[in-house]
C-alpha cells in the first residue's frame, strides 16, 4: 500500500492519491447512474399493471352501461398514473425517507410553493441528493485545481455537499413565502369581488370562477387557487373538504379563517353575502395594518443603515488627521 501511494505521489504530485480516489469515485457514479435510471421492469409488475388496467376498463364500461359515473379512489388514480415508472420513480426510493410524515410534510410544503405534480416530492428528494453530490464534486475539482492543502480540501468538499443539500429546501422556502405574500395581498380584493358577485345573484361556485377569471393578471397565484376550488366543486367533491384543501394549499392564516367562516355559514344556514361583507372589511383593515407596520419599521431600518454606512466614514474624516498627527508626535518624527 505504501508503494502504491509513493508511486501515485511520484506520478501526480503530493495530491496524487486524492486525484486517483476522486476519479475512481466519479467513474463509479457515472457507471452506476445508467443502471439505476434505465433498470428493466419486472415482468410480474407489468402483468399486474395489465390486469389492473383490464379491471378498470371493465368497471368503467359497466358504469357507462348503467348510466352511472363512478369516481375512482385515490389509490387507483395513483396506480393508473404510475403505470409507466419514470426515472424519478426509479431513483426516488433510494433517496426519499421512509417516514410517511416527512413525505407528507414535504408534499404540503411543495404544494404551498406551487409545485402540485405527483412527481414533485420525488424530484425534491432526488434534487437534494444529486445537488449535494454534484456541488461536492465541483468543490473537490476546484480545490484540486487550486492545489490547496488537505484540510482546506476537506472543508471545501463538506461545504459544497452541505450547500447542495440545502439549496433545494432554501429555494422551496423562498418560493413558498413569496407565493403566500402574493396570496395574502390579493385576498381582500378577491373577497370584495366575490361579495359583488354573490349579491348580484350568482352562486358561490359561479362567484369563485368569476373571481379566478378576473384576477389572473393581477394575482395569478390566488386566481389559480380559486380555479382549483371551482373545478373541484363542479366535479362533485364535498364543499367543506374542498374549502379545507384550499386552506391547506394556501398556507395563509387569513384564508384558513375564511374557510372556517364559509363552512360554518353553510352548516348553520346563515347568509354567505353577510359573512363575506364582514370578513372583507376585516381583511381590508388587516391589510392597512400590515402596511402601517411596514411603514413604522422603515425609520428603524434607515437608522441602522445610517449608523453603519455614514457614521464610520464621518468619524474617519473628522478624527483621522488628528490621530495621524498624534501618532507622528509619539513616534518622534516631529
């Protein structure tokens, strides 16, 4: 072993062993990636999918013949959508956690950030691991090209891996916060428009569709959420469950309270228009209060900026010459 290290050091320099180990690791990763991404399907799984497809087709023909509309369970929809496993479905079991609570929390966070596809959770976990690997390899290559020492090299690789692993979570968090701010800012206007539609004689479903159409340019995220609510209601889903799902997808406290108000109004038979009028007034007041809060914070932020960027240069200009003269006097130059 010592002879091997000495030979590598003599051939490639002091960092020769690290170069060789890094190259071997990269070759193994490149060689294993096609095997994982293009893995052959199990014939038994293919046969099971064909049987499930035949069963669903027979059930749909029977429901059509009887004149009834059969609603597929969520599990059947998942099996039908995943009939052809893609590359993400192949890689995801290797990287995503086994705890279902963590997967559900990641799915809810991604939905609040605007990522609703079925493969969003799988892509998130795969992106974390692949990002850590790629940025770690990039940091290793950059450190090797710079010819840094072993300690700095290890710190660079660890920092690159940590940054690549945390970057997808940071991006989703920022996207989620920006989307929630957009929804919260446009929600009072949506309530006012919804109140006008309801008082004009439209139903709640029609009002939601009208609001989603009118607010596509001003607040696209909120318009998309209202459109989803309207489509789910027209599809026959229970109104209370649709509204609860709307509150969970938005992740905004004001919308959660609004959902509670609508559900209670529907259960107790009170007027939806009156509930919308009261709640819209409260939302306008809260928006004004948020604006006033930001305006009150502005002088403090400006004061801190003034202290850090104005006072030090001013002190250097005023006291600098005197300090220079004192230093010369003490050193005996004068």
